[in-house]
């Protein structure tokens, strides 16, 4: 077997938003895999009774972990939007270059808005919301 | 006399073996996770997360434990 030649991939394409869309799907997926561990940890704390749960919440109240949670929310929303785009492409919808570029832009726009909305709903204390 | 049909004898023997299975599993779990993930997100928004009793009750109520278990199983 040995060293088989690989056709050029990473170095030869201009880095553009369409490429970023694709890479972010992979990175957000990785982040979400880690997020699954966070979810398991939170559920375990919940299962272990009130004091364990409140201790877990104390950890999550620290700003680095809040930033982490926000990152996970963003990763989730991005992966969701981009994943739907992928499923559409799998069904052979929007495969033309123009359509693909447009759907990439649409994905980013939807994600930014969704992060704003859900970030606000999840992270702004209930008492402060109008 | 063999009970296998000719088709049964050759399915899966080609070069791709069970290749498409992975692809299909990815797609079905993707759709399941879209629905389950959105459900979790929307549920978490409505929950008073600081209140242990409320969250604990929510986990046990109605379809919630089933959906949570499905989410954990499908995601992993």
C-alpha cells in the first residue's frame, strides 16, 4: 500500500465563506460531542440530588463556564442550520453553485439571528426580560 | 435446496459491502437529533433551571424521560 498520492485539497482553494461554512460544520460537531459530556455531567448532577445539582449550578455560574455554555449554544444552532443545508443537498436540492452559495449565506444569517434570540432567552435572567 | 434467493446470496458482497449503511444511519440519526435537539433547547428555555425540584419534576413528567433517553442514545 504505502504512500499513495492524494489530490490537492486544502492548499489549493481560496479561503472563502463557502469553505468556512463547511469547516464550521465539522468544528461545531466536535464542540457538540464535547457538549454531550457536559449534558451528561449536568444530568448526573440532577440525578444525584439537590446538593449535587446546586453545586453543579455554582460551577456553571462562573463566567468561563457561562462562556462555554454560550459557545455550545452557538455550536448547536450553527450545526443545526448547516446540517439542514446538508440534508437538503443530500436530497439534491440547491446543488447548483449559485444556489449553494446563497444557501450558505442564508445559513449564516439564520444562525446569527438564532444565536441572538436563543442567547437572549437562555442567558438573560427571567426577571430582566420585558 | 438452499432457502436463499439469488438476490439474497449476492447482497452485500459487492465492493462497497455495507458502506451505504453508515451513510443512512447518519441521515436518520440527523433527523432524529434535529427534532430531539430542538425539543431540548425549547424545553430548557421554559425551565427554571435554578430550581432543583422543578427540573427534577420535569425530567419525570410525561414524554420527557423517553425523549431524554432517546436523545442520549441517538447522540452517542
